[in-house]
C-alpha cells in the first residue's frame, strides 16, 4: 500500500498531538503506520516547538499544503473562521478529503462545505469538533441510523464544566474560578465563546444536524452562558438536590410545524439543574457527556475528556484512519461516497421558536418577607396553568426573602407571561435568576 | 439505487426488532428505506407472532436464505453455537456479508469466521454481540485506532447487573432475586451462561481481540460469576463504601512475556467492589457500561441498555447500514475490504496466567473471635509483601468473627500463597469469599 500523505494546517496543541501519533505508530492500529506527514503549515518557522518536525516539510504558506499533489488528506487544526474556511474549500476543490476540529466553521458553514465535498466526491470529517476525544460524531453517523432519534443533549463544553464543578465544590463565585481557570490553562484569555455558551451552541448545532438529518441555522439557537451565574444559585440548587451544568439540548418539537415539510427542533443552551442521581450530575471537570435518545435504542451515553491535545488528536486521527481505510479499498479511488460517512442532509429542519421550548424551570425571586407573597405567586402560576413542583423560601434579611420556584414541564411562552405578571407584584423586587431544570 | 436484500435467520425478540425497523423506515436514516426483507428462516411457520411478515418470505429452511441470490446481507439472530456457526460460514462462502448478535459463536470461532470472510471479501459485523444497543464495537474499530489501548473493562452482562442492583438495594440473597428476575424475563430459565460469567467472558474476549488487535483464546479467561455471591458480602461492601458489580477486565500485562512476539493480556471476569464515586457504581439494572483507556485519549465510557429487543435491533441495523453504505459505493462491488470495518488481527495476543493478574482484592475470613488473629493474618500478608489497605472485623457471634481484608494492588500468585498459609492458621475457620476491588 502506498503511504497516505497528510497535510497539517496548524501546529498548535492539537496539531502537535496529531503529529505525535503519526510519527509514533507503534502499538496503534497498523493503518497509522501507512500515514505520512508530508507538509505542515505554521505561522512562524522559527518558533521553538517541543516536537521534532523536519524543516523541509514546514511552510508558512498553507496554499502549498492544500494544493500539494502528494497530500491526500488535509487536517485543519488552525481554528478561527478565516482563513480556515477558505482553505477547507480550496482543499476540497483540489480533490482532497478534509479532517477538521473547527466547530465554529462547521456550525456556521457546514452546509456549504458539505455541498462542496459532495460535488468533489471527498469527505469532510469532524469527529474532533464535538466532545474532544469522545467518539460521538462517528457513532451518530454510523451506529444509530436505524433509530428515530428524539433527543440529543449533554455537557459539551469542558471549560464551563470545569468552572461549574469548582463553583459547586468550593462554593465560590464565577469570577474567582474563571481567573484561576485561565491561569491553569483551562480557560482562554478571552473566555467569551466558552462562558457565553457560543461554543456549546456551535456543537449542538452540529450534533443536531447529524442526528436529525437536516442542517441547522445556528444563529437561531437561544443561548445562555454561565457568565451571569451566581454562587447563591449553585448553593440553593445543591440544597434542593441538584447540581448545575451548562447543558445543550436538542429535541424534536411535537407541536405542529408552521413550516411545511420541515422538522421543528427545540434547541437551546442554558445552565440547568441536574438531579444528583442523573448520570450527567457525575460528569465533572473538563469531561463531556452526550446522551442520545431514540426509538428503539432508548438512551445511550458517551462520556470522556471533552478537550485537550491528546484526546482531540485521537479524534482527528480517527477521521484520518476512516478516510485512509476507504481510500485503501481501491487503487483508482473511483467510487461513490459512503452515504453514512459523508453524512448528507436528508430532510429540512429548523429551530423552533424559543417560546415553544417545553421544559422544567428554576426561578429565583427577591421579594419582601411578607406572608402573602407565596400565595400571590402561586395564584399567578395557577392562572397561567403552570404546575409547580416546589416553592421554597430562603430568608436573606429581616425584610427580604429569596423565593425559589421549580416548575413542572411547561412551554416557555407560558412562563414568560407569568413572570411578567409576577414582576409587577408590589411584593416582588426582581426576578434574580431563571434556569432550566431536568 | 437497487434495494439491499436482507435475509433473517431467526425471528425471536431481536429478529422481530430488526424486521420492525426495516418495515418502518420513516424518520430513520434514509438508507433504512433501501433495505428489503427478502427471506426469514423460522423454526415453526404456524407460530403466532406479533409482527406481520408475508408468508411468502418465511421458510423453515435456513439454507434457502443463505443461498438466495437476491439476498446480499445475512442477519443471524438465532443464537446458539450450531447451526448458527455453519450457516454463517455458508453465507460467507456464498459471497454474502453477515451481521450477527451471536457472542458465543464469535468468541469461540471468531478467528475462523474472520479468515473465511477475508478469503471471500465480505464483512462479518458484530455490533450487537457486545453491549446490546451501545455503540461499542464500531467505535473501537473505527474511532480509537489512533490510540495505544491499555485497558478495556466494564459491566457487560445485563442480567447479572440487574440481579446485583436488586441485591444491593433490597439486601436480599442471590437465589431470591434470581427467581424474581426469571419471572420478570430478565434472566433465562437456564441462567448459567449469565450468572456463571460465561457470557461476560465471551464479550470481553471479543472486545479484547478488537482493542488489542489479536484473537483471544476465550477458554483461558479466568471467570467467576455471581452465583456464589452472598448477601453478607454485598452488605459489608456497602459499609466500606463500595457497590459490587460483575466486571470484565482486559489489560495489557506489563510483565515480560514468555511467548516471544505475542502480547500478554490479563483478562478476567469477577464480581468486583466498585467505589461509590466510580462512574461504574451508578450503572444499574440491565444497563451496561464499557470503559476504554489508552494513549493519548485517556479514558472514555460508553453507557446504555445492554440487552432487549429494541436496543439489540438498533445495533444489528447499524451493522446492516454500514455494509449497505459500503456496497452503495460501487455498482460492481469489486473493491478491497475497508481495513477498519473488517477488523483483521494485526498481532498475536495471549491470555496471561491467572497468577500474573495484578489487582486489589476483597477477602472475607471466618475466624475465632480472639485478640491475636488480626495480628497473625497481618504478619502473613507482610511476609508475602502484600500491602493491606484495610482490615475490618465484623463480629457475628460471641465465638466467631468475620474479618474483611482489602489489599492494595498485588499479583494473584502472591495472594494465593498468602491465603494458603492463612487457611492453615488454627484461629481461621475458612476463607468465605474473595473478590476483586477497584
């Protein structure tokens, strides 16, 4: 077998991890030994790196890599939208399959890239874009296709899960943990994409597209991060038997679709109370866990390291091997794409309106400490047909009380109407927090 | 695309589940719609079944199915060693790919079947043989190949996990729960393969072969079931902060191999104490969970329903779709096998001797309730260089005490020598139980 030429775009932590695997094939699947690193695009040739790459294959010109005739698979691990996206498109047009860890590009331009790949007859594989090292993309594409998928959900951002785990364990505030996480390298110096939920929204858009078979308009996903989460809510949640996790959830919307021929999906990202006996409650630190539910499988969970050089490199190499394996099936490489691995859309999907999301809720109110207030709140919820699981009053001062309400499953439209009325009660000072609840 | 002809051998719970998916393709991957049930072999044509299958495709002669030119994929879900094994071989020789849920056949005759499949250029896929609906075989084959795998372990028998979960929760004896489990359909009327650990040994043999790349002599796997487990051990384990799970474990043996050119693996099946904070401790009922550890991925876990008609059918259909997808790549089907999906051995492996297994242990002794006995036991362990984590004495009667010892990690050879000496102590009446401990 002729060696499979690999071109790396980027030699950061993930790129180095990939190079390390390719350069040390011993004790791995023998197909790893058939891979050869032919070219690596870097920003700075002079930079000291703790990995040995021959100077002859380094270049600062990524175009050289995507057009190199000795390269069959392009691995894009540079990150960011541009020039990553353009290079992916150029590689596809040059007839090369692409492996990328770039969730931001795939979540925003996945459909365009997928169409380009189809036209060129090449693969674009993205195992590393979601869940770090956890095999989740390939199982959804290749192992769950017999199911009617109803829901995909989970913890898919390692940085926020690390921060939440520490807030819960140490009872400290978000800002304190964030600073520490940045110093330890678990959070970026600009943490916005992680803590505001945008990274998780990218990933749930990608997972939804694969699980439900239609591309998702990522900008329609209601997204709340953990950056406004207060220690007091972590504390109250724990007292009520819950931990707080940043969950990304995507489920089939059962209400009648207003868009003919398109499957509505309720998709959202939000800090969510998770009961202590739920398997997600035990997922701590930078670990991720993804639940897939469907008929007839029931529920399966995939758990593991959601980030890091090694795990992410493992996922990138998984994709490289899948392509190399298929390419080894024929000398001339002239055949159709495998419909599972290429994962084209097979129907239209759209993100349902936020007010249609149906879920349990956690609401914390600041109110006067007067005997009638719980009754008034209960009356408004009752009028709006919102069934309440519990109302608990935590006294803060002599005059002020904090009231925590946990609802049963209700549509968000109903909840918003009720909260508007509750906000106008003279006894109620403000609605201090709202979150989801499993 | 021409429809892909499917032949079913067996129409029991799994067979019916598969037929249900194929006959109701709506809302599943569109490739399901390309499958067509062409023939079904059953034992009794007259039997009433809660599924509609046209009489014209039913037969009592399975040879008709495996030789039918309109069938491309044979699905063997009849179970048992024969005639299942012979039919699989005949199907392969007739040029058909095979999907089977038959762990007993694969664990015992996997190498022979794999060689036949290679010679015929067809696939034999076995996702349903391990872990019920959990995608574990395909991820190990297709998503983890970049790793140096060091360990595969987990809970891979649903029946025993159901029994253990109930023993733990209700504090009742094995025999009582077994009877109940049989009545509820969670255990077979002849439960031997499950409760004696043989089913788990079949499955860990299969997983080991795939993860470590060499076929495993299944009969060399030391196997202890749960059929001698007493309620008192479940009780003591809980007091010490552990649950008991039937674990199957396979790990690279680090001691020098006596067999040149062959990778030694420590593989065993045994009831094992699992700390309450270990992810496996929360796996209850008929659920399964499989941990895979390697470099650079770290640890990933796959969790879900380990048995049942629907989940197992989901796994069978996953395999069917993988083969159908590959077959759709070319009209004439003339190309090499995908080296990942076909999963050939790439090195020699062998099961290391039992005395080389290195693990923590739980030991319960019945002794006279005299002050010197713990000292004597401790002295013998010390002499054999066995480091002890804890010794706890539970008093049973005035004269008799139960002593529970938990060791640190030691080789089983050392432990056996120590236990021989301890058994001979005049104060010690008997060694009542030994188990593994995580």
